[in-house]
């Protein structure tokens, strides 16, 4: 993954070696173009930073639009931004997970099965998820016994 600069500023990202070749059709380059040649055309490799932890139920992760030059390493880097999903979508996602977890234990609620106190508490805690302070963005999931 590369970035192409114009007047020292990121102009095209992501940028590829294939695009570089298409942009310079009258120039012959070796099969593996050395970084020094790419740099002479203001094309620089970009390091993709590690994705941060996030909760896919209530958050989205987006790669930043343009890389930035890291001053300490003199390296172009692109990071990520974590954004909260709209509240109605986040609520739907959390309720869906809750409903799935309840469905996994529904067989224990049949009349011919004796449900343990721990399992009753677990199922009640799942039903109470929507009453938690911070719902839907800050949910503490109960541990299945």
C-alpha cells in the first residue's frame, strides 16, 4: 500500500504499483520497483497500524482517509478511527445477541427440566440487559454457568 504526494501532501491513497505504472506509461521500470525509484516520483510505502480493540455490536472501525507522516520514524502510517453506531442499530445488535444467548438455554426452561438457580439468575440477567446503566454502549454480559 502506497501514498502518492503532490506538493508534499498526500494526494492519492491507497495507491498501488499498478497505478504507478499506468500513470507513467512511457517509462520502463524493473519488475520489482525499488523504493528509491518510487520515492523519486513522490510515491511512498504506507504502514498500516494495528486496529484498535472495539465492540462490533455497538461500534464501527474505519481506516483513516489519508496517512500521516510519523515524525520520529519518517514513515507514512495510516491508522483507524472507532465510532459508535447509531443508537437504534446498537440497541438492535445488543438485543439480538441477548436473544441468541437466551435461545441457547431455552431448553432448560421446559417443564420437564429442573433449572438450577445459577441458570435462572443467568437468564434473568440476560433479560435485564436493557435496564443496565449505559445500555446499549456499555453492557456487562453475565457469565453462563
